[in-house]
């Protein structure tokens, strides 16, 4: 630690600078409850990622059911046609890994999934509530 007035080196616990007499700066205490907030936010992110995995599985099942129905109705006239659940599946993976850019990918995917009523809308709104905002962004960066 150094004196803020003259730059002289201070010993740990020294209250005043020996050279200029200036009082040493007080140590800033850590934010109370930050670890608890980080653990609670990590739990929210984990639950959100798990629900995105579930949503991706449901999208996969409905995609296969739709393909089977379409294939039966059209007798294979259009070949293999698939609308898969890749955005929810990739997004849940990035959320679980706490990638720095994963938050932004999740926000964009949430905005697009709002259009898929009712499950996509619920998942999109929930994702935006959990990930948007200064406090949530700061907590996500600390994970």
C-alpha cells in the first residue's frame, strides 16, 4: 500500500504516512452478500438453461412429428424437410458454460422465440427478465 499524498510505501496497518503525515486510506470492505447473490443468480441461470434444454427437446419432438405428418400427407414430394430446435439447444449450452458472449446470444434467441406462442413466448420473456439489466449483466460477468 502507498500513501495517496506523497507515494511513500506504507506498512500494513500503518494509520499515517511517516513522511507527510497524511492518514492512510481505509480498506474498502467487500459488498455484503455478494457471494449469496452470485450463488442465487447462478442457480437462476442453471434452471433457465435446463428449461431451454427441455424446450429444445420439445421442439425436436414436434419437429419430428411435423415431419412425419408432412411426409404422410405429401408422400415425400418435398424430400427431407426439417425445422429443428438448434437455437434453443445451442443457447442452453452457452448459458451452462457461462460464455461471455453467451448472454448476448441468449438475449437474441429469446427475442426471436417470443414469436413462438405460447411456450416460446414464456421462455423468451423469462430469459429477458433474467439476463437483461445492469445488475444481471454484472452478476453474469462475475460468474
